[in-house]
C-alpha cells in the first residue's frame, strides 16, 4: 500500500520554517508539524506519514531519544535527523541508531526536498531509469541476433544480458524481463550453431584465435597470480551461472577489489569433464591417456573427479617449473564447513595454492528435480538467484573469503559450468549402454528424433574426448531441451520439466566468470 505524500516535521522552532513548509506544499506534499516529541508521537499514532523530519535538539527529550518510539509505531517510517551540531559524536550517534538521513541546520528548502524525494521516490526513479535504459538498449541487443558474432562478442553480449536480467528483476519490470528472456532464448540456436562449428577448430588450433577454455584457467588466470603473490586461494563454486555471480558481487566488493574475466567451459558442460579440465589443464582425452587408471567409465562420475588435487599439483609444477604446495578441500555439507574454517588459517599462512571446491549450488540444482520443496523455492532463474544469495551470505565460501581478506591473500574465484532452465523434452533413441545424463549422452547408435535438438559428435577425439568404444558417439543438448526416451516420455516430462540442468550447449552453461579478488588493504585501496 502506497504511503500518503505527507511529512511530519518535528521542531520546537517550527514557526521559523514557514517558508520551507510552503515550498514543500508547492511540490505536492502535505506538511504537519509538532513542536514537542509527545505531540509528534500522538500524531503518528493517529495516521501514517511518508517521512518524519526530526529535530535533534528540543526541550525535553532529544530527537534521538524519540526514535525508538517512532520505530515502535511504524518500523518502516523513514526518519531524517535535523540538527545544529556538525560534531562527529552526534553524527556517529545518528548513524548508530540507523536514521535514514541527516541534515545540518540551517537547511535550504531544496535540500529537504532532495532528501525526502530520495527516500520516498528514489527506488521508483531508479527503476524507471533502468526500464528506459533497457528499452533504448533492447533494440540494439536484439539486432545482434542477426549478426555473426565472434567469441569475444558472445562473451560481451551474454555478460550484458545477465546484468540486465538482475537489474530488471530489481526494477520489478516483469514485462521487460519477459522480453529479455525471449531474447536470450532466441540466441540459443545461434550459439549452438556457433559452438558446433567453432569448438573443434579451437581444439585443432590451440594457438589460434580462440577463447580461454577450462584447460586454460590454470595457465592464464591462476599461475600469474601465484607468481605475483606467492599465495593464492583458488575457489571453484560448482554450477555457478553468470547471473548468480551478478547477485553475489556486491557481497564481495567490500572486502576485495574485483577484476572480472570470462572463459568458455569445455564440453560436455558437466563436472567430470569441465572441472577435471580446470585442475589438470588437459582435455579429458589427454587425462585418459596420461592417467588411464584415474579415468573410469563415463557413467562413473564420482570416480572421474577423485584426483583433482593430484591433477592440480601436476599442472602447477609443469607451469611453474618446480613443485608448488597445494592444499585441496572439497565441501559438500555444512558440517564440513566448520572443519574447513578451523583448518583454513593454517592453509592460508603457507605459500602455494589453497584450492576449495564448493558443491552446494550443484547439489541444489540436482536436488531440485527430486524435491517438491526445493522446486518451489527455486522455481525460476530469479528464485534461484535469490536462493544462491541467501546461501552465500551464510556460506563457508564467504567465510573463506573473509579469512583470505584478513590475511591479505589474493583469491581467484570461478566455476566449472553453469546450468540452463529446461522446459522442452527431446526424444532420443539409444541402445541400453547409453549414459543416463539428461543434457548429454554417450552411446552407440545415438540419435535425436529432432536433429535441431542436439549436436551429434561422431569423432570424440576432435572434441577432446577419449574414445569410448567402437561406434560410441556423443549427443549434446541445445537450447532448453532435456533428453527423454520414448518409453519413459511421460515420466521424464513430469519429473524434469522446469529443472536446471547442465552438460549441454548454451551460453548459460558455457560462458563463466573468473574473478580476481585482491584484498583492499594490499594496494592501499587503489582502483
């Protein structure tokens, strides 16, 4: 319910503020007045006001002493303290009791109008500005659908769209958010065609013009920081999308200077492939060739990620030219986080790399398909972002970042892959040995009923993947599709429609943030 556009001005010298009152009334406000705190409280109990202007120095109780009673009557009431004192003590006291703003006498009528307008209409004005800016930019963004984009342009476009997604949600503009989602969906087919065409070329010509891939995170992002600082906290948040990072950034910036880059996940965009590539600096085909005992069957996902610490140590030794101390921890549960917080100070006190993997978001996206409660609280992208932020505020990730900041340790934070909100089933035909994944499948004689629903990979080696037997091919889901078998069509539709899945080919799954976080004290707060 919208508050009336009214002001209660509490001041024992209210007669001297007649000109101020007339000016505010000319701007459309009604202005009531009180010369004593008790009179003000009586007025507030009778009717709501938009804002209270509260004089600090009055006979009887000070303005600050009235504040708790005003909050008891209406906790949402904006209160502006007006005082003759410019002393630090008064200012600190006012900030300590959480007044909404602070004016020092003598005040000009336009000063008062500015403060009142900001408090009462600031959110709406900012929302309207965001909406206007998006409408102006939308036509330019939509025109990009018809363009042939290179990898840098894909990153720029997808990052900008993720930013708009968050801003439009904050602006409460559902119509514009719908238009944005339609634009994002419209890009999916073009992106899939681009990746199908370019991905094998990137792998065939690693020195050519290509984006950083999962295999490059160590060499391009981690090692330069290690050489510069000697100690790095390397954090991988499994299944973190760009829009989720957008809502976490402001929780990090008070602690760190943030420099952002981006990279493309390798394919499939799933943990056994993408995260192993980060820690090893190798494609799955290369890992399987060098460490055949470490690379189990494609369906055994747990075993495939059992050697990340060893792979990281091996990669760093090759890149740096000597052994690098590595401390590695993978966290699945809240119980493990308390143990990590106990050990982390000792980890961060040592040279080398402390690598932490956090699986909560990945568990959330997987568990959402199995739990009605999770499905309700993470119904769509906006809800998933909100849940991610709520988790992060009390998470071991933020606790680890705070510890790193206290100790002056630089952090590199990234993800191994994102996820896509899947709505459309895509029927596939396969033999019994096909893998069970919903966004990618390995198997013999695999095919999709609709060829546009998937990228079919015949030669696994050209996509950096180990051979898996005669006739085994790979299907990668595109757009918002998930794979279903004809015999289980209804069951899979009911169970997985609306799920957040990964493994396929969309910008949401492939284009990922890499954030270099420098503790603010290390460089004297310089930008």
